[in-house]
């Protein structure tokens, strides 16, 4: 055989095919899975934190109102601030109920319904009806603030659900 014949029989070098994407080294797979795990943990942490945010803010505001009353002992101001706080928290917890327009007996009935007893219509919470605007309010702050705390503890799941969405 001559050199020219041998040269004609030569073929180009064929590179091997590209490896498939799933043929990564085990260290790469471990790194990818760790990054995914960290991302999922961060997502759950942020979701949990956001869900508790509204309830935490409501508790902080109630504590601010309580400490303000402890400083100045103004029962008129306490009743007005608690009434405003109840309305704001209820609107946040139950946006589908359109509570902005409720007042008087209807408002107290809603508070009773959400609490599960009649402490607003027949008990200490009656002050949040029409009595809140009278010149002389006869209220027992030692029972009124705990009633609001009890109401908040009952509606916290609604605030948490609202915080997630």
C-alpha cells in the first residue's frame, strides 16, 4: 500500500458525544440538593414570620394601650382606644365581613359571635356600644383589657391566615 492509499483510509477523529445533563458528579448533585433545601427552609421561615406579623402587631398595640392607661388612668381615652383597636383588628381579621359600617348592638353582636360568649353584649364589653361616647363612662379597666386580650387570642388564627395570603 502506498502512502496515498493509506491517507485515503484515514478518517477524522470523532469527539465523543456530550454527556447527558444528569451525569453530573455526585458532589454537584449534593450541592444542588443542599441549595434547594436551604431555599425551602428560608421560604417556610419567611412564611411563618409573615403569618404571625399581624397578630404580633395587634398584641403590641394592645400592650401600648394598656401601658398608656397605666400612666394616665383616663378611662374615657382607654375605652376609645380599645374601641378603635377592636375595629381595626376585626377589619384585618375578617375583611370579607365588611365590618366598617357596624356599630352599636350589631357591632357588639359581632364581637360576641367571634368570641363565642356574650361578654360584649351583656358584660363588661357593653361600653363598646353606644356608651363609649357618653361624658361619664363607668368601666372596669381591670376587666376590659383582659376581655380584649381574650378576644384577640380567639381571633389570632384569622389574623395568621390573613397574614399568609
